[in-house]
C-alpha cells in the first residue's frame, strides 16, 4: 500500500469515527433528540459535528478505497 493511500484511509477513518462518536453522544449522553432537535447545547454541538464529519469522512473513505483499488491494478 502506498503511503498516500494509507494517509487517506487513516484520515477517513478518523473523521468518520469522530462523526459516529458525536452522533452516539448526542443520542445518549447529551440529552437525546426530540422532533425540535437536541435538548442541550452540547447536543447541538454534537449534531453540528456529526453533520460535518459523517459525509466528509465517508467521501474520504470512498476516495481511499477507490485509490486502493486503482493501486492494486497497477
């Protein structure tokens, strides 16, 4: 595996993992969510973090997987 591919994979896992942890904390520790949104300020911050990290981390992981497949074909 090339070093740049490894860096992309590691970054994607860290970013996506941060989004998952933020979402789990928002639902469990920070008061949960109603139809109007999170109940606490910490819940809102976790929501914002999850909304930012989950798509970014997923797309970074997707790019890394495609790069890994492209490197394997060479």
